[in-house]
């Protein structure tokens, strides 16, 4: 195959590139399932032990954007897989959506997640004509809450004691960001 010129490619910035998840990406999903603290914050529960067949089915199911949940692999520009991100809960009628993200343990705290979220926000707001990003984090998920604030999200509320895990009930911290708020915050760069 010819070399690809990524100089004008929408799905990347100066550090990362979003790629379609491929069936061969199953191993990253499988390995991440062993990070129970991170998965508990993401799924708001302890998952059953991972299986290779589940991981392969996951990657196959979401490959080539064949589902309503748009799954991406996040990779560094040198091709290293650093995590995954998805656009989900898309409501075309009301213009709302959510995102899901997991950064592999070795790559957390380096801004990869924030960069991936910016790319998906630009896509959702400026290509899909969506208007409102709604999301939540599990109480105690300070890293995700900080990342949402960093991209401009506003804490809109708290749903009290809605998730049970680790022997207690946890709050759901609600965040939101409108297209106009995003444009105002990032004037000149969007």
C-alpha cells in the first residue's frame, strides 16, 4: 500500500490519531479489562473476568463503525495504541450525545484523552450538527472530572446514590457542554 499523507487529516492533531477499531485490536480491550479500578470508574461496576472470546467479539462488533456507538482506537503518531474513545448515546432529534474513553494505564496523565475528546467534540458539533454534550463520571473519578472541566464542560448536577459498587452507593456527577460554549471557549482554534 502507498504511504499515507496525514498532513490534512481530520482525525488527528499534533500528538494523536483516532483510528477505526479493528478486529485485531481485541488484545488491548482484553488487557484493559484487568485494570479493575479503572474499569470500575468507567463501568460503575466490577465486571466479570475477561475472556478472549468476549474481547474478540467486542472488537469485531464495533469495527468499521457498524454500530450506533462509534468506537475509535487512540494511537500516538508513531503508531502506539494508547487507549480508546467512542461517541455514543447520539440523539439526532435533540442534538445530544455522550462520549466514553479509556486510556491505557501506561499512558494516563499525558493529555491523550483530552486530545481525543477534542477531536470527537469537533466532529460531533461541526460535522454531525449535534448541539449538546452530556456526560457523567462516577463520584471519585477525579481524573475524568478534571478532563471534562478542562475541555470546557460545566458540572450541571449530581444524581445521588445511583451506582452500587465496592459495598456502597455512589453519586453520578453530571457534566454538559453546548456547541456555543465550545465555540466561545476555543475561538480561533475551531
